[in-house]
C-alpha cells in the first residue's frame, strides 16, 4: 500500500493547483496570465528529472529513493504553502516535480524487482491508474473553495495537508521490516 499512497501523493500534487491559479495570483500579486507556470514547472522538472533518476536507480537502493522522494515531496509541498511570491512558489513546485521524478521511476523499478512476474503487469497498472485518478482528485479537491472569510493562503495549504499526510503515511509504512505487494 505504501507505493499506492506515494503515487497518490505525487498525482494529487500534479494538478491540485490548477483551479487555484486565480487565488494564487491574488495571494502572490502576480498577473493571472503568468500563473500557468505554477503547473508547467512541475511537469517540466518531472520530465527532466525522471530519466536520470531511472539510471541512478541502478546504484541506489529503491527503498532509499522512494523514501527520499516522499520526504522531498512533503517538504516541497510545505514550501508551496508558505510561498508568498511567484518565484518562491515556482521553486517549491519545481522541487515537487523533482520529488515526483525521483519517486515514479523508483516505484516502477521496485515493482520490477519485487513483484512476481505473474503479478507485475497488474501492479504497474494499479500504480498508473492510481496516479491518473489522484490527478483528477487533486484538481477536484483544489477546486473546493475554503470558507469565504479564510485567506487565499489557506487554499494553498490544502496541497500541503493532502500531500504531506500521504507522505507521512508512506514514510511510516516504509519503516516496516519487509515490503511486499498487497
């Protein structure tokens, strides 16, 4: 379950900010037309980070990379919630993309090494489906507005709470003595 929770954290983080761009624009004092970079920087850093991480996976234990990816994702998401300028938010979202780029290839590599061949395709399809569903859920959760009197930064905090909670659950599971596919 740890891999599924981890990939859900990555998936939720991918698009949760999309419906919040107008609110983030107001909170950071940035024109709305520049806010698309908040979504794009995540995808770009993920795309740039994942290929070398897939190669690096060969020399670093998968579990170490999975835990590092989740820890970075939790910290970077907190940084997103605390960002007060577009530059700070872009750096934090880039760190989220790097975390995803560490976690995703490590996840598939772990499955390739630890799940029996007859269950491997099922495991990979579950991970892929969980990522896709989590992306949609993330965007949906992001579109649920906070109570009217709350500040715009509380909206940003949704990302922090969801992703950090998933990361914490994953990290707690990562401390178990033996991992196995459910």
